[in-house]
């Protein structure tokens, strides 16, 4: 994978950072995208220390103009995009009777529309080179549902339909599109969950432990590799057996 170019949205921290590092360790040059330029730049310099080229781009993936800028910056810096990892995601939890329109809209906009906007630009670039790997980060919650996460679970289930459709549209053009559905992964997104709920979740994981960001990153690297070229439209569950 040496010399390939990847865009990782939300690559500055958490799961996205682990994905960026894992790709860089395979020699992939990485464009780190995030809302916070400082965090994204810090990760980009970590990647440079690993020995690859890396730039940070500040963007809100829900905005068309920002997404256009991600791809313009990538193409002017590297001339191609081999891998897109749609990892940027947010939660705005609340029971549905209390969920505000803005909470619904923002989560759908970032998680689902952001994945659509970035994938559309990526496919355009990948068609020219007749090669590409798109990996969308969904969630176990998109399959099981979760109290307080109507917006989030709908966005993550929507990503599955989107993944399968883009996979079908470009299967004969060298582009594969797959999703990863992580279970409970320890990051800042999950730190705020109350201890009693965390313990309850732990009991429902057959492996008896929460996932690590590296557990997800390794799965991404596999799907992003040339060796995964006959796999498309699939969901790889990374959840310690929590959902089968
Ligand atoms: P995190 O909050 O630590 O990181 C999210 C990243 O996305 C941040 O870098 C942030 O800057 C970026 N981001 C947020 N909104 C953005 C926007 N509008 N435009 C561009 N970037 C934006 O979260 P995480 O736990 O690392 O989650 C990463 C992905 O994995 C998310 O899609 C999340 O839904 C998914 N996921 C996480 C878990 C878990 O247990 N942590 C489980 C299943 C799925």
C-alpha cells in the first residue's frame, strides 16, 4: 500500500486517528480531515514522523463546499485518492419524544449526508484511476437500535444502504465500498456513558471487553488493501460478538 493516498474524515482523534496511524504504518499518505484544525494537524505531524506525507484539512463534512475543498486539496497535493474512510460522526442523544428537529438534522447531516458528499467526490476521482476503496464507519446501533439514539441509529443504518448502492454502481470499475460496524469502542465519544450502563453493556459482550480503536483500524486496513479487492457491499462487524 506504499505510496497510496487516503482521506480519513474525523482522522484527528479517536477511531479516526487509529485508522490514520494504521494506514501510515503501511506507507499510505493520509489527508486528515476534521472540524478542529489543531487536532487534525497534530495527528498529521504524528504521521509524518512515521515517515509518510500527511496534510490536515479543516472541514465540516456536512457542507458541500468544504467537501469539495477536501478533494481539491488532496488532488493538488497528491494527485489521486485511493482510499476514503468516512469516519466522521457525532451523537446528539435524547429520547424521541424530546428529540429536537435540530438534533435529528445535525446527526443525519454529519453522519449520513457527510458520507454521501465525500463518497460522491471520491468516486469521481477513483473512476479516473479505475481503482478505489471506500470504507464507511457505521455502528452496531444501526443494526440493533439503541434507546436515546433514534437519529444516530437511523444515520448508521442509512450508511448501510448507501454502502450497498455505491458498491453496486461501481463494482465493475475497480472501486469497492464496504462498511464497518463497530460495537462498543473505548473513545471520548463513549467516555460520557454512565458507569452502570457501561457495566451492563460489558455483560452483553461475549468477549468480555470493550473494543479498542486499533480493533477497528485493523479491519479498515484490511478492507482498504488491494488484497480485499473481491469484497464489496459488505458489513464487517467489529464487536467482540455483541451482535451476530
Ligand atoms: P470521536 O468523537 O472521538 O471522533 C469523531 C471525529 O469526527 C472527530 O475527529 C471530529 O472532529 C470529527 N467530526 C465530527 N463532526 C465532524 C464534521 N461535521 N466534519 C468533519 N469531521 C467531524 O468519535 P469516535 O468514537 O472516534 O467515532 C468515530 C466514528 O466511529 C464515528 O462515526 C462513530 O459514530 C463511529 N462509532 C464509534 C463507536 C464507539 O464506541 N466509539 C461505535 C460505533 C461507531
